[in-house]
C-alpha cells in the first residue's frame, strides 16, 4: 500500500467506526448531553462572542454546526440569532436532531469532505466533534473548514485538553467501539494555523464537578480565516 492508500484506509476506518458508534448510542446521547452543555458558563460566553463576531462580520451568512449530534448546539446558535444548520456523520444522530428540532435543518455528511461551495459560510462550530479524529485526519478537516468559510469567517472549536488516546468499548449505556483523543491547546492551534485559520481567542477551563472523575481541562478556540488561500 502507498502512503496515500494507508491514509485513506485510516480515514475510512475512523469514519466507519465513529458513524457506527453514534448510530448505536444516538438516543441515549440525546438524553444525557444537553444538560452538560447548558451547565458550562465559560463555553456559553465563547458562543456569545462567536455569535457577535459572526454577526458583525462582513460575510453575514449561514453558520454550520459540524458534528452537530442531537442538535442542541445548532438550536443554541439559532437562539443567538444566527442562521444555523447542523451536519453529522451519523444518520441516527441526524434523525434525533430533526425529531427534536423540526424547525431547523440537519444533514448527513462528513467534515472530511463537505458538500458545500468554497467561501460559502460565515461561521463554523465544531463542538467536540473532532475528539474522535486521528491526528493524521485533522489537516483534512481543518482544510475543509478553511475552504468553505468566507474570508473573515470564524470557527469555534471545543475539545478535550490533555495528551492521550483512550479506546471506549462501552459508552452511554451501549457496547460500541470508539477512540477518544485529548490534545494540547498548542497542537490544536498549530493545526488550525497550518490550515490558514488564525486564533483570535482561547479559553481553558477546569473540569466541573461532573467531569472531574473522568475528564481534564476543557478548551475552546475561536479562529478566523484571515487569508483567502490555504497556506
Ligand atoms: C462528542 S459528539 C458531539 C456532538 C455535539 N456537537 C455535542 O456537543 O453534543 C461527536 C459528534 O461528532 C460527529 N462526528 C465525528 N466525526 C465526524 C465527521 N468526520 N463528520 C461529521 N460528524 C462527525 C459524531 O457523529 C458525533 O455526533
């Protein structure tokens, strides 16, 4: 196998495993996760800042919630006054999101190859949707973010801080198979910068009472497409 073929096989394996895991756990995830999001005042402050810079930007247009899961983040973006839609790899997650938020638009798709024109979005949110992505696939995803963002557009990334990979055989009450990556802020920032996305703000917060046993610090980065061509 050539290096390209090995990389493509790795990417396909990650997408298949992640899709299957979330198809298995979609119902349980939708019940468990929304309260966690609403409990995080620091993350919510970053969402308000994101909404402000997107609204004030020159490219006022649609905002994509990529890896939207059950759609609660998409709904929050709508409540912040943004023209938001969701996209997820897992058909079952998309079905959950459509059932819960019938007034919003949700599509199936993958961040590794977005079915969207160049320069077409004013904002992207990737809220913990790259936590299953192997490091070698991140450049393809951040490259897609850069391609579909209009010049001056913004991206908000939520991620788990650390330096480890854990394989889950069980989660959300289901047997499944899923890799979870913890990353340093430096690594995520460098990878965004390599894709032409310049970090404008960064948040590092301590785990809350519910997260302390199993999680570490949590990170949020707000970056901007400052040059129209990828580096
Ligand atoms: C940890 S969940 C986060 C869901 C949601 N953003 C939230 O905060 O509740 C990760 C989600 O990202 C989706 N996902 C992972 N890789 C993806 C990819 N390459 N393209 C689209 N969605 C992806 C999964 O299907 C899953 O719904």
